């Protein structure tokens, strides 16, 4: 059976997909055998050595020796199934659906179009300068956060009272949301229109699993 204790975690401190994994491991008190930094600033993700681990050229990934795997959401699902306490995919199927709906709105709809390689491609192919790159980023973030804010409101309207995205308990929705908010702030995105997102973010950052694993934690 695969074990996290035998795995090498390929990480980058500013990667929001890797931050998701750091949060989940911290929530569950898990430490991989080794953490290796892949410096996205100098293109290490496309280096020959890392491509042998991760053919996508993206972080994060986990290498279990003969079995390297990538994709943060797939890895998080594996971690949750293997180390269930505390659960971050809710046991109740409807709650799990709601948690994944918020998580995927971020990880599938916002994150891919705002990724470093996409922003770089805008510059290489269309000559986008920094302002144009930021405008692109803000455009997709606004569409995505408008939707997520509405989903959080629906949770509240359906009795999901509590400080997390789903109410009383932490879930994969918070695990995806807090890194995306970190990123939004880094790109000077105005979060004023999103009181529910801000409230969940403030609450989660009061917990060590979120704050100690933040890119700002050093
Ligand atoms: N769907 C992938 C996305 C991974 C991803 O996009 N990682 C970014 C950092 S957050 C990356 O490695 N970017 C490198 C690049 O754009 O060249 C996952 O969830 O693991």
C-alpha cells in the first residue's frame, strides 16, 4: 500500500495547488519522507529530471518511488481515503457534492486560466504587458469568485451556519479557496465585494494548518 511516509513531495512555496496539499497534510498531521522544492521562477518544472516525475511539468506531485503521481485534487482524494481523520471530503454525499462544487469552481474554472504558463503565453504570443496580464487574471477571478460567493451564500441559506465554506467543518472547499484568495491578494484583486469569501478566509487563516503552510510562513 502506498504511504505518505515513503513519499517525496514536490512543492513550490507560491504554488496554490501545492498549498492545497500542504494544508491537507497539516490538517491530518502528516509529513512526507522528503519535500523537494521545484523553483517555478527558473523553469525547473520543465527540466528533464522533474518531467520524469511529472510529465505535465506542473507542481505538486508525490513520488512513491516507482509510482509518481500528480494533480493536487487526485492526490488530496487519495490522502483523504488513506488517512480519513479529519475528513475533508464529507461523508454525506450531498455535502461532498457541495464541497466539491466549490473546490472545482476554483481548481477547474479559475486556476487553470490564471496559471503562470498561461500568463507567460499571453506575453509570448500576444505581447501582453504586465497590466494586460493582470487584467486577464482579474477577469477570470471575478467570474469565478462571483460564483463562489453565491455558492457560499446558498450554503448559509440552507442552514450551513459556521465559519467554514460548508458550515461547521473544514472541507476541500476551504482547502481550495484559501490558496486562491492568497493568490488574488498577491495580484491586488479587490475582495471587498466578497464578504463571505473573506470571512471564510479570515477564519481559516486563524488555524495553524492554513497559516503555517501559507507561502508567507517562510
Ligand atoms: N491541475 C493541477 C494544476 C497544477 C499547476 O498548475 N501548478 C502550477 C503552480 S500552482 C504550476 O506548476 N505552474 C507551472 C507553470 O505554469 O509553468 C493540480 O491541481 O495539481
